[in-house]
């Protein structure tokens, strides 16, 4: 906005002296002198006013604080080179082109007789074309500031590849010799045509080339201005609930956001969500990138239309080509090239709507809605399906496939899909139900079919879930509708954290409950509403088991909160001399049988097996006995025996 105001004030300043010349032109037109003199004086004043305004505008644009240096980041040497070349060509046009204009329009008419000098006019135009060629040679010579800057831009490793202007400059830097040769050869070709007597063709090419260059320059300037405007104001459409200070901070640090995944707890189905500022930066990046691409596409389309208007493309020829039939639906219904082009344009518009639907709604609708990613995703997805469906119907109608024929095709296609792709169709319908009914939303923590994770995206066939190992689990949409689904954050993000604490028998249960509640209330992440609770849960095998239940604001805080609470319990119980017992088991042996005692106390180290029957070729029968003994030690009998 500041740059636009500065440019507007600069243009007003450049118009001061030209306005005096315009006033003088009106005075010449209405003065008491002869009409021919008044017309000539008025035309000269107009020419001088235009030349002075153009020269002053070029000076303001190319000065150190001008638009080329401050807004387009053009080096000062290059801007000054452009300024010198531009003012030189403006002065040359006032000296050589303006007299030709006066002669061709009969403004040089002494005694009411217009002067006709076509040869003199051709010489002036040829001189100006040669001056233009010389100025371009000076601009495009190998050691000029412009060529050196383009070569350094092409070789720079930090070129912003997402910028259309940067990519264009890098391409010009790589092809600088070819582009310079084409420009110089084109100007020389126009001069040769002028010398050979093809004045009309030469002037048409010269004027068309100048207008095309001006249109492209305006398109580049408009795209760059839109890009800077988007970078400065895109944060207004990302999150309407942010404060001005936070929004300004995000806008300043706008380019460095990096998407991160949540860190999961290995014990429970809980996720640490991405930081809100990082998510807002990601949304800002996505919105700005979409707006940049959309601005580049719109600017390019308008530039192409302007170039077509400059060169007066023959509409009759275009209509003739578009009316040519390509095939016939029946004997009286041809499908022409224009019908196919119509269908292609509609499909391209549908694809554009599909791609930039989120960007469009972010600018128009989402800024007036609550900041709910699930609602936004559902709206965008349904509108995308609607847009692509309408585009397909209109495109089929453009090639003369009416609704009856389309219905027959869809019916046949539906039968085929019902038999061959029933699972795909089922998942697609279930995806629509998920978007409309919304049992799950983007960012919910769910458990379905033994898979737990955070919902990252709901696609046309399946839903992407990020599990505890930061892996993308692709779950078919049908599982969410027909299977058992647990949504941990459907109502809200508040979850309960349960801790089990065992203390030795003999401690006062009321004192233990009081200590547990004090520890829970002192933690920074434990909510006071719902309030934490503690109670004696059971008489364990070796300890009194107490349960401590607390609530945290979001699932991602559960693991850290549980760790802090367990550590605080250990420290507090240690200070209070409350024992946390270890698991113990006691074995009581009251009596050992006599035969078992003798077997265990009799020493025997013979472990080799003895054969009972003589060796034979057949495998030994069941009567073979292998005697093995193992020294098991001794057990002291009760009573000392």
C-alpha cells in the first residue's frame, strides 16, 4: 500500500509541467491566429507534454528510491541503465517520430495546404529505428550491467523457485545470448523492411512489438505487485481469532514454517499436537502459495488476451476454424472444433476450481466462520466434488451428449461399478457420509480396527491416520462407518489421566488421598474443572492400591503430566517416609515325605544309561530303561532328621 501511494504521488509530481503544456495546447487551439497555426501549435504542445511526462516518469521509476530498486529489487546500476536508455529513446521519438506524425495527419499545412513528404518521413522513421537498435546494442552488450545481473541471477543458488518472476529472470539469464540476438535481429529486420519500401509492414511490426513489450512489462509489474500484496496481507485470511500482535509476528516470520508431526505416547492413544503457531504458519504458507499461483495464472491470461488484441487477431478466421466439424453424433449433429474447445475450457475451469477451492473460500468465506479445520475441510471437499461434477456434465453437454444419453451411460457405468468396484464405491459413499455426518474430523484422535492415531486427511477413498510411530496409516472409509470407532476427542480434547499408586499396609488411607490430591492440584497442566480425584482402589497382594485421576486440556499433555505426577509422588512420599513396597512372595513348607527326602539326600553321580536287553537291529522297544539321576542338593527336614 505504501508503494502504491508513493507511485501515485510520483505520477502526480511528474504531471505538473506536462499539464502546463496541455493548457498551452488548448490555448493554441482556441487562439485568434489562423486555424493551421493553432492546430500545429496544439499538436506540438501535446507531443512535448507526452515526451516530458514519459521522461519524468522514467526518471522517477529508475531513481534509487524508485519502484525498480525498492519494489522489484533491481540493482541500481541496471535501473540507471534502463533510465538512460528510456530517456534517450523518448527524446529521439520527440525529434524523429513526432514530425512524421504531424506530416501524416496534415498538421503541417501552411496557407491551408498540407505538406506531403513520404520520403522524408521514411528517413526519419529509419533513423529512429537505427537509434533504437543502437540503444538495444548498448543494453545487451556482454559487459553491460543488465547482462551481468542476469548472468548472476541465473547462477545464484538462492533463487526463489516458487516465484514466477524469479524463474523468468533465471531463464533469461541462461538464454541471455539467444534473447539478445533475437531482439537485435528483429529490430534490424524491421529496419531492412523500411529500407526496402515495406513501410506499412515495418511500422506495424514496430508498433506491435513496442505494445507487446509494454503489455508484458505491465503484466510483470502487476504480478509482482499482487505477490507483494499477498505476502503482506495473506495472514488476515488464515485465522480470524488471532490477535494483531500474533498476526504481525506470523506475517514477519512468514516464510520459515516447517510442517511437523505429533509425538505419540507409547502407553496410551494420546498425541502431542502441532504447535498452534506452526499450524497457522503452515496454513499461511498454503494460502499464500495458492494465491501466488492464482495471481500468476490470471495475469498470464490477461496478458495473452491483451497481446491478441494488440496484434488484431482475425476473429473471422477463428470462427471459421472453430466451426469445422470433427465427428458426427448423427446425420444432423456435428461436433465441431469449437465444441471440443468449449468442453476443454470447462474442464480446465473445473480443475482450477478443484485446485483453488480452498484458497477461494479462505479469502471469502472462512474468515467469517469459526476456526474449525474439520468444517472447513468438509465444505471444501463437498464443493470440489460439486464443481467437478458440474464441469463434467457441462463438458459432455458441450459435445452434444444430452442428459438422456448421459443417463444411459451413467446407468451402464453404475452397473459395472456395482459388480466390479463395489468396495471402491462403498468407500467413496462412506467418505461422503464422513464429511456430512462428521463422526471424525481433521485432528481427532481415533481408534478403529486396532489402529490408533490422529486423523490427518479424509480423502475420497480412504482416511490418513498418523500413528504413534509417525507412520501414515491408510484406513478405508468403510471401516469408520461399519466398524467399531473410538473417537477420543469428538466432544472435546479434555482427557483423563489415571495413575495407580501402591503403599505399604499400615498407612492412613485418608492421609494418602490428601497427599495425592495436593500433588495433583500443584501440577501446572492438571485442570481444576473437572477436579482431580483420589481414592483407595483395592487391597493388593502386597500393598494398598490407590487411584489418582486427573484431567488435562488436550491428549498431548497426558504423557508429560503422568511423568511429572509419578515423580512428584515418589519425592513427596519419600519426604513423608511413606514406603512404596516391592512385590514379595513367601513360600512355607510344612512337611516333606520320607521317600522324597531319601531320594534327594542319597548321593548318586552315575548318569550313564545301561542297556537291559542285548543289542538288536530293530529299534529298542518300550521295555528299554534309561536311568539318569541328577543331584538336586538336600533339603533339611523338620526336626533335624
